[in-house]
C-alpha cells in the first residue's frame, strides 16, 4: 500500500467524476443513497441505543456506496445488497468494520458530548433532531461555542475515517493502521480535499440559487418548497458517489496475487 500525492485541481476532478458516474446510473445510485438514509433514520429512532448503532454502521454503509460507485464505473448495475459489502466479506473484515464503527461512534459521541458541556445541549438537540433553532439561539455565544467545539473535534475524526473503511476492505489493512493512513493521506492531500469541499459547496449553492431563480421567474413560490429538498438530496447522492474517487486516487491499487503468476 502506497500513498499517492495529487494536485489541488484533482479535488475538482473528483467532483466531476462523482457527478458523471451518478448520471450513468442515477436510479441505482440515488436508490442506494435513499436506502442508506432510511437505514440511518430508522436506526436513530431506536431509544437510547439508536444513535450509537447508527454511527457504528456508518463507516461500513458508506463503504457500500463506494463499492456501488466502483461497480458503476465498470458499467455494472449495483444491487441493493452492495450496501452491506463490508459485512459480507468474511469474518475478518466483518470484525474490522465493527471495530471501525465502534471507534467512530465513540469519537462522534465524545464530540457531541463536548458540545453539550458548552451550551447545555442546545446545539446537540438541533443537530440530532434536524430542527432549525430560533435566530436568537443561533446567535448566542453558547450555541456558537458548542457548534465550533463539535466542528473542531469532528473534523479530525472525519479525516481519520475518510479512507479507513476502503483501506480495510480493498487493501486488508487492520482498523487502527487504516485510520492512521487515512489521516496521513488526507493531510498530505489537504489542498485537493479543500478544493473538493469548496467545489461541492459551490454546486450546492448553485442548485439553491437556480431553484430560487426559477421559482421567481415562473412566479411559482411553492416550487421552492417542493423542489429544494429533493434537489439537495440528489446533490448529496452525487457527493457520496464521488467518495470512491478520493480513495482511488490517494492510494496505489493493491496488487492482484494472480497477476504475479
């Protein structure tokens, strides 16, 4: 396993490849993303254990979306069971995925717990409940402090797990080493990931502006409410489709033993 360094412009390429690949198999990839969202939503509904269970499943299910993207690049139609690829690759990888999931869930809950200590849980309730808080609350020092506390802790956590499931699945790297290599790869390709993040923000803002403009030109104010959320979900589907390319271009492909013969 060898790390590859890429230019900053590669981040924009990852975005373009994600969109292009999604458009090749829009029904399959969008359907898998909505199944992913539904699975996470159902898991979080379980009292007490729902959130930890959902966060434990997140790395492996995200890997499933990456495997689906790889299938789509090969001209194949990814089937629903591909979401469980990380759990169906044998007992060794199953244990590794559960270890990754447990570590990610622990880190996420610690970050959320730290934000709770800052503002008494207002930010946590907003983040986990998906509700927009009152303007006065969002402008309060406590809420802003809790938000930045969570972001400051969750960002390195995300980088640590960005490539880890893929390294476990495709390169047979143990969980802790996969987390280390993931963080190093993200750090070494920092500018590419920065361009990648900014490009996706630009895509999302562009979609919002387009829908707002259309609703104004057509004098159809209800269009905004009807189309905005589905459009953003499709953008999110494309984002998850692009994750595979950030991994593919950051590491040398594993050598197939059969190719040595």
